[in-house]
C-alpha cells in the first residue's frame, strides 16, 4: 500500500495577478494562458487570498493597491517605462520591479522615429502645404549623411532608433547619462557633454526614462542650444517636456516643429493649444505599444526563470529610476 503521507507534496503553481487597466484584457489573458498553462492567472479584483499571489502584472493600479500583498516575488510592468510604479511608496522595497521587454517595442519605436525623421528631412510638411496652394516649388534636399539626428537616451528603445538611422546613413549622435557606446554613433556622456551634443542636433529624439533628473529636461534653455529650425520628437514621457516652453521655442524659431507621442495629460484637454498648432503633430501614445502576443511570452518566460532561481533581465534599479 502506498503511504500517501510520504508522497512529495505537489509543487504550488505560481500565481500571477493581472492588474492592468485600459488594455484589451481578453487578449492579454488569452496569451498569458497560452504561454503559461502551468501558471494560475487571477484577474483583479477577483484576487482570492492575497497571500497566495506571487507575481503581479500591473499598469496604473489604484491607490493603496500594493498594501494588500504579503509575499510577492516580482512585479512586472506592462510598459517599458516604470515611473508610475516607482512613485508608489507602498511597493515593498525588497520586491523586484521588472520592466516590459516585449521584443515588438524596439522595431515599432524605430519605425515611428524614422517616419518623422524622414518627413522632416525631405521637407514633406512644406510640400503638403504647397499642394494645398497649388504651388510647384522643388528644392534640393541634403543627403542623410548631411543631416544630424540626436538621440537623447540610449536605452533599448533609443539604441534601436539610432541603429536604424545609422543604417540609412544619417549622422547620428547619442547622449546618455553613463557611457553606453554604439558603433556608428557619436557618443556624448553626462550633463557636462549635453550642450556639445545638442549643438548639432537638427532632429532631437527624446527616448529618456522619466526620472526626477530628466523631468522637464525639454525646456526653453535646451531648445535654444539646438541649431535653429530643429525638429523635436518626444517619445519618452509627457513629463520630459515643459509644454509652454515648446510654444515659445516654436515662436522664437529655435524649433521648426515638434512631434509628440506623449503629453503631460493623455488625452490633453480639448482646449489644449497643441491640438490646433500646425507646427505640432500629436499622436495618442502609439509609437511603441506593448503587444500582448509577444509581451505575454516574455513575462511568462521570466516567471519561469525566477521560479528556477535564474536571473532575469529588465530588473529596475530603483535608485536610478529605470
Ligand atoms: C509605454 O509608454 C511604455 O512604457 O512601454
């Protein structure tokens, strides 16, 4: 007869709580279950016993949310940017926060940035305006190698943009807080080299993480250091930009235009001046959306590694802020 008391206890299935708002929940759950058949997935607010939850996949959770969990092994951010999670003082200090590393993010971001760099580089805004006035005014364009594009922030997304622009022959320079060299990209490091970096950027692309050090970095003083008539592309966070300063910079001519995929309020209020400013193109935070199909797989793979005590990539350095 088998002594049941001697049989090993079945291993507890890891429990993942899905707590993301404003996303296609059905699609996410389908892909999480597809990639993680051995993981128990609970959906906020039906959390069951909070002490049984090992992992949370979160985006914009309500105030006080984190206080209920006792023993989390990790928190996964639905987005690459984690500034909102870091603002939440309830997240226990010992719990690792893991940023989203969906492999779809980099190509999507690089594509969005390239689209707007090329639009500016080939003066397409002027040709569109000319067409509306039945004007035929050809002008020579510089070569890509004669156009300098600066990437402010060389994390995974910034590097993907830089790589693609280098492939097309643009003169690419990158600025990062600490040295992060890339082949084909002229590197500038730290606050001491920021002015030198800016001095030649005819297009400035902000892909920085939002931290207390980078909040408001896109201000009038910075715009005035760019070559006259530069284009700003902000795909970082709305908090990087001083919005009234942008209007002043456009009025002064230090900027010719701006492409903003992120704003301080999303959506901006109906009376926000950017809606109707022809010099500003706004898009509704679509440059690099997390795709459940691929993102769910990365989250499940990381849970699997943590369960096997293997290291995972994308762990946020809380004091650094990203
Ligand atoms: C989106 O903005 C993200 O953080 O991935």
